[in-house]
C-alpha cells in the first residue's frame, strides 16, 4: 500500500470510517504481529489486539501522516508489549506459531515454505539482545526510518544505528543463518 493510499485511509478512519480503519489494520497488522513476536513471543496476538484497541480509541486525537502513524502505531505496540511482560512477570518467550494475515489463498506449498521461513527468521532475530532485535525489526523488517525508530524505542538515533548494525552483524555470523545461506548457494549451483 502506498503512502497516498494509507494517508487516505488514515484520514477517513480518523473521521470514524470503519472500512478505512479495516484498511489500516489489513495493511499494518502483519508487521505489528511480526514485531511483537520478537518483543513478546507467543503473546504477540494478544498484545496486537490491545494495541489496535488503543489505536482505535486514540485515532481521532492523532495528527500526522502515514509515517507518523506508523511510528505511533509501533510505539503503542511496544508500550503494550512491555506492559504485558511486566504484568505477566515473564521474559520474551520462544514461539513456533505462524503469523500471516492475507486476503488471498496462495499455493499451499509456497505458503508453507513462506511461513516456515518467516517463523525461522523471526526466531533468529528474537535470539538477538533485545535492543538489537527491536532495532533490526523496526528498521530492516518493517522499514521505519532511524528517527521514527528512535522515537518508538525511546533512544537517540545514533543508538538505533549502532544497535541495528550490531544486530545485523550478529545475524551475518549466526551459525543457522550461515548454514541456511550455504544450503541456498548449493541449491542454486545445482540448478545451474
């Protein structure tokens, strides 16, 4: 979804249009779930529900465009996640669940591979130190800019850049990532 389309849906949702809110939810909910999976593990769906409930309550007071909305949405998600962990008295949990919200039914084999790959990647990212995992998710996976990520995490932009860089370096040398890359390279070489 383009920023123009998202902006139109945002403006209509702010005026109380439920269909427009559903458009926002459809466009951004999968990314929220992926992010929360790294932050709270198996509690991601519950926390995402709380996040969207708070967003629905506060949307009329929100001002800004699509970029600011993404930042606000992930800030709310992060706060709900931290609150949930505090209430539950738990640390991040590992998860084997799948997270997809789609409007179409892809080929079953492709869908299974995609879910396995997504789940695997999120598990590897979740294994990073928390600050690095959140920075990688927000900057690389979700695509927020440095300034917005810094606002979401309550850090300075330089700290976000460093955490992202360190997380990506750790991922590059992670044994599972290296083994998977080697397996892909072998497969590609055999195909050629």
